[in-house]
C-alpha cells in the first residue's frame, strides 16, 4: 500500500488522494479496503487530516 501510494503521488500529485477515494467508492469487495488504505497512506504523505470539514480546518 505504501508503494502504491508513493507511485500514485508521484504520478498524480495532489490529485492522488482524491483518485484513491474515488476507487475506494467502487463496489469491488476487498478492493475497497485496499484503496481505502492507499488513500489513508496518501493522506499521511500529504499531511492531510482525514475527517475534518473545510470549516473545521480554519478554526
């Protein structure tokens, strides 16, 4: 998952997290968990905080 996250980050830049989240939303069984974990790893690499709304970030 870390390797996939780094590859995606290198290829897609800032859009990699959103692409992984879109793939995680597809009804694909176990692949959903894989892409969710990739998205979490991308969030960690990019310094994103998961679960915060836009208004919460600026408080």
